[in-house]
């Protein structure tokens, strides 16, 4: 198991405000995402990660999000094992997010 750096929801919010060059990936299921997503996030359900990451550039920063942080940690570890070097997990997931939501 590779070590995945965790980033707080506040740090993610600051990165969005600063227009940092990153990709936020929300791995929750459709019905969870319908309750609101982090602005700028791309929705790729966890089960689709193995197929979808082939389309993503490996030299970018990725921040993974789910409801509590567990599924996104699994997705982040999978990406790291598949050659993505700059992958972070949002600590506590959407349960800890108090920023803006998009629907």
C-alpha cells in the first residue's frame, strides 16, 4: 500500500479559490453526487476508475473525494499504483466539506 497524502477540505477550498492547476475527482455514486458536489469536481464513480484513468494525464495533480474519505483513499491508492504520482485524498470526505456545492 502506497502512502497517500491527505488534504483538508479547507485546503481544497483554497486551491479552488486560487485556481490551482488540479483535477478534483468525486468517486461517489450518482445518487450521492445528486446531493451536491464540490465546484470544479469531475464525477467518476469508484467502479469506473480503472477504465477512466486511462484517459487522464499522469503528470497532473489529482484530489480524490467521496463521502467519508475511505473510497477516495482506495481510488487514490489505485491511481498511485498505476503511475499517477501526484494524488491526494480529501480528509473526511464530503462529510467535512462546508464550502460551496454545485448540483
